[in-house]
C-alpha cells in the first residue's frame, strides 16, 4: 500500500506487484495503514483524525471512525467535542494502527500520547450508514450540508450512501453544536471570508432554534467578522440585555463594531467598560477574553484600521 497527498491509498498484489486498486477518500493524506489478520479489510488513518476501514475485495469503505477532542477555549463553549476539523487544528492524528489477532478490535496510537481501541467488527447496513453520518456530522454540523457531502463522497457503496442520506435528512440539528462550531471559527481573527460566512450561517441557525445570551453573542461576533457591523451592534446589545451586565466578549465586539461604523466615542466608551469589567471579573485570567481586549485596543487605539461603512 502507498498513500498519496490527496487522500488516496494505492494497493498492489504480491508477489507479482499487479495493481489491486485505489482506496479513495477526499481530504488529507494517510498516516498509517494496516491489514486485518484474515486479509479481508484494510484500515487507514488520515491526517485529519479519521480512521476508515475498507473491504479488500470490493475496495468499498465500510466503516469511518473519528476521535472526539475538546477544542481550546472556555468550558462553556466546549459542550460539543465532536469536531473533526478541531483535531487537525491541534495536530491530533493516529501515528500507528494495528488489528488485534481476532480482527475484531483496532488499536490506534495517537500523537497526543494516547492509545484508543475501536470495535472493528463487521457492521449491519444501517449501522455502517450511521457511522458515515456521524463522521460527517463531526465536521459539518448542519444536516443539509451533511446530505450534500454524502452525495459528493466517492468510494461509498450506493446502498450505504442512500441509507446515510436518509438518516441525515431525518437528523435534527443540535443548536449547541451549531453554536460551538460557529464559535470555533469567529473567536479567531483573520480567518477567510468563506469561513466567516459559514460561521454566520451556523450561528443564525442556532439562534433560530432558540436564542440564549451565548448564542446571541456568537451571532453578534459572526456578524462582526462578516462585516455586518450594524447587525452586530443590534445583536450584541440584545445579548448583553439578557444578562445582568454585558459579557466581556459583548463589550469587545460592540466597541469594535461601533468603531467600524465611525462611532469613535461610543467605541471608546465600550472599550473603557470592557477594561473595567476585566478588572472586576474572572475574565482577567482568561486567554481568549484577553485576546479580544487586545484586538479591540489595537483597532481603536492603535493601528488596527479605520472606520468602515457597513
């Protein structure tokens, strides 16, 4: 077997060296491969944290596994740990994989020093589809997007794909997962416009399913990142109104949004409120909130750019 940078694994027969086929998986390069003891399956680990099992005869992917990892950030934002993209951000991948002698268990050694054991037994048709849906949901929390991804995914048995699409269409989106996925994007400056647009879509869906101060804050920050400064001000004021006092994140992005709108004095007032709040709250020791304060100071008092027009 030989892995390539585009996520494919070429398979040859020995001893004559004739090509047996190619295992295709959209995404990142493989990091490790292993045959099951009976030679009927191939396990492949990928750089983004996935472990896929393939049938040697049909070259069909039968199982897709993912490891859950807590992303960096406050505990309140980390309720949903099913994020495959987050694994790549923190560099977590399986460096080695091996089957147990009976082929029913797969062991994986990870770059964070852990060893995980997986059930690698053959699974029923519906469960294989469920595994595929869960793998996509760990990366794409919107059910509609999962359906689209499944329809584009190569190397999947048509019957498994049809069942997976059916299950994805019946899946009810989790607003907490949507909010968490959006926050992981917007909490960081200098992401791409495409990423911010995706985060805004996720945040809007989460709020539409029932808003809380946290979800409104995520939406307001997403609106700011997307350049919708007036919408951001309205949303962040609404978020702060649901609390006894605006959160530091509300104040930081209110200050920046007002500055972008040319409201220099209102921006400085919000920044002063943020600085006072940082002295009187537990946020003073929080790295994420400190980064928001730094970003607001750089924009309003430093060289972070001038007022915008939106």
